[in-house]
């Protein structure tokens, strides 16, 4: 089972869509505060449809709390500034797939501290600044699950 982590998510629809993907692939969702919305808002619930009650969610008050409570050696940090392409990594059951907020991604402090564990999704057209968070998370989750032959 993969641990999908959203650090300071800002757009409720993205969080709801990711929650639905997480549930479909039997992953767990970790949400690191602060958020740009309330978790119980209508937009979040609409995006997750009626699946929210089934999603395993852990909320963290800060990145410090999250990192202190989890094994950072099992973490993959996704950013356009990443060092290894996301599909060139060997994912293992129990790994953490960590994504930053929509407007700024993961902060430079996190990317610097865990530089060897940073990953990127290729964007062939240089005019594109970033991918949608829900789209990127879905691509990564399915690549990781594919490597496990979709077994949990």
C-alpha cells in the first residue's frame, strides 16, 4: 500500500480527485496543514463524490510533525525540479509519494534536504510551467501500482 502525501493543498477539487484515486488503488492519504480550504467544504466532497467515508486519511499539523512521525527514507518527493524521472524509480510497498501545493510545489528546504529522493514528470513543451496536481499524482500512483502488478 502506498502512502500519498499532499503538503499544504490549496484547491479542494484536486484533493477530492486525489482522494478518489487513492481509494481506488487502496492507498492511504496524508494531508499536511495548512490547507487552502476546509476539508468538509462542498467542493471537496463533490470531487470525492460519495467515497470520502471510505478513504483512509491522516491529517498532520505541520511538515515537522509529518517528517518526525514517518520514515523519510521511504519517501519520494515530486517536483518539476526533481532529479530522477518518476518512471525510473523502483517503488516499494509502503513508500510515501509526496506532493506539494498547487501554486508553489514543495518548498526549497524540503527539496534541498531530500534532493536524492526528488522525482519529476517530464513536460515536453517548455511553455508549460507545471502539471495539475491531481493529474500528476494519478500518473505517479498508477506507475507505482503498475510496478507492484497492482497488488497491495
